[in-house]
């Protein structure tokens, strides 16, 4: 992006907006109108809310703010302000119906293409208007992943279909070693990086070992079979309280079938695939598994160093494989496959340290609270990140099969409550070297 001419950048933005809208349309056209207005879980909005919310944010930022044009539907700003109404309360609001919502997002988009035509995009610094388009593309993609999670929660026959992910895997050592030393974390140059990824800053990370791949269902089953859910030794105090209160026994969407486990996945009931990364576990379950395995979760500093640091040049790259935008051979992204690929896949996506599948497949819980980097400045609005900073939220890294490439990179930070399980989250473990392993 950094090298594109103004016209090429404009064409790129237009293509990304169109590609993103096709995904939103697929997710909302896959079910009937009754389903679109149904709340499938108190954790989620009805799909029709997400659709109109995406349009409303696009109207606010691109039509009114960047374009300086007149408001299209000022009367509905409040309905689609995520801070005004909790998800659980949204179905009771006088929302736009499916037909109105589709018309509305279409009207906004037509205006946005006018704005794009006449907006200079040159100089892509944080404050430039090109960023606003990138932010809106990412915002819609983030809601597309949220809508995919809503699809996973809905009951009934399958509504979505996709090719299975690649199944060719390599036999790999279980852990990789990342030598201690400084590296550059975050970014000041990535054009569409959000405020919480900025600025670039030096961080010292001590020697550590990281699991080569995310923890698999097979490994996680061993924790279940060893009584991990019944042993408070492995759980933090808050984690154990949650485990008791919610009566957790396995990842969300798993069910017992005699002596085996099945999982429900977008309307299919299937045996739990042991080679695939575990998904739909909370931070607290990830933390308990790691303790049981004699390990811990990585900090987000460790995760990012493993994913970006190139010891050959001393530079931090955009992605584990280098600076190229993700292609299908690098990572399982973009809802191309509706499940993670088996651990050990995606050889072309390996990081310099040898770790695999850091980008795509499953979001990875880290042990870190969601906090600002030194020098953080809220942009363009406090409610994107700043109001969430603190110890209530844990950072997740790397994106999932449901995350679009436009909304995922080596610096991207996601966050959620440590009890959440409906997101496409798994984890990998890290550990500090034992005394006898040090040279
Ligand atoms: C970054 C995924 C936590 O969905 O709450 C969407 C993204 N912000 N609309 C969320 C977001 C505003 C956000 N996460
Ligand atoms: Fe939003």
C-alpha cells in the first residue's frame, strides 16, 4: 500500500469495500428474514443489526465526516450505536427490517463511492483520509467475523458451505526456541493499523519456548481425560469460580456421544477432529490447560516476537512469512474454510523461529491484559480501543479462519473478556527455559 499511487490506492480501496460487502451479503443472504431478526444468543445481536450498524458507521465516518455530505438517516444513529444498547437488548429496538437494512447499506455505499472519487488519498499517515476507508473496511470485516460467530450459534440445518482446509501437514518438533533480546513491537508505518497497534517501540523479551502450533483437540482431550476440569489446582481463582458457575466440562459446542465427543460446527454434528487446533475455549480454560501441561500462556510481547522478528535482519516483519500480504498458501483466513486446518499445515506461512499457524486458523489467547503501548494516542475516536484498556480484557492475537486478511496482521490486537467462548479462539503454550536448558 505504501508504494501505491493515489489512483491505485483508490482502486484498492474500492475493491476492498466491494469484496467486504460481498462477504456481508453472503452471511446475511444465507438465512431467511425471520432468522435475520432472531437473536440466536444473548451474546450476539440479530444479524440484521450488524448489517445496518456497518452501514451506520460507514455513513458517520465516510459520508458525513470524510465526505462532508448531508446525513442520510440521522434518526437511526442511536439505534446502531453499540455503546447505547447492550447486545441483549437490541432485538427490542425498532430496528430497520431486512429489506430496509439492505436498502440503507446500499444507499450509503453509493454515496461512499462518490466520496472516494473526489477525496485525495495521497500521504497515508495516520491522520490521512485514506485511513478512514481502511478503518471502515476493517470494521465491516470485524462484524463479518461476529456474524460468522452468530451463524455458529444458530440452531438448525447448515446455511453456509466452504471447502475443507488443506490437510497436508509436516511432522514438527513440539516447541520452538526464541532467543532473548530486543525487538520492535507494534507499528508506526502499517497504513491501516489501528490506534492500539501504534506506535512501534522497542521491547526486550527474555529467552522462551513456544509451542510450534496451536494446542490441538487431541491434546485438549488428554486434559479433559486427566480430569483437568475437576481439579482446581490448574485453575486461577477467577477461572475456577467461572468453571463452577458455568459448569464447564469441555469446549463450547462439544457434546458427549457414548465414549466419544462430537462437535457442532455450522449445523454439522461431527466427531471432534483430534489434529485440528481446539477452538471455542475461554481464556480461563486455556490458562488451566497450560498449567496442567507444565507451561503457561505466552505474553503478547512473546507472541509478537515469535510472529514478526527476523533474526537474520533484526527487523520485525508484517507477517510471520515476511512482508507480503496473506495469500491462500500462507494462512487459513477469510472464511475460505469454515474450520481450522490441522496443526502442522501451512508450511509457507512458517515464522523464522519455525512456529506455524500464528496467523489464521484460531485466535490465540495471550496472558496479557489489553493495555496501551507507550506513546498511545486514541484515533480517530476513544471508543475504538481506549475505553477498553485495563485488566478486564485479555489480548488475543493472530486471527482465525473467520478473520479477513484486511483485519489481521502481525501487529493486530483483539481483546475479549476471559470467560468468552463464542469467538473462534484457541491458544498455544509457552514456557520459560529450565536452568539446565540454558547454555
Ligand atoms: C476488536 C473485535 C473487540 O467487535 O467489539 C467492532 C471490533 N469495534 N465495532 C468488537 C469492533 C467496533 C471489536 N473487537
Ligand atoms: Fe462495530
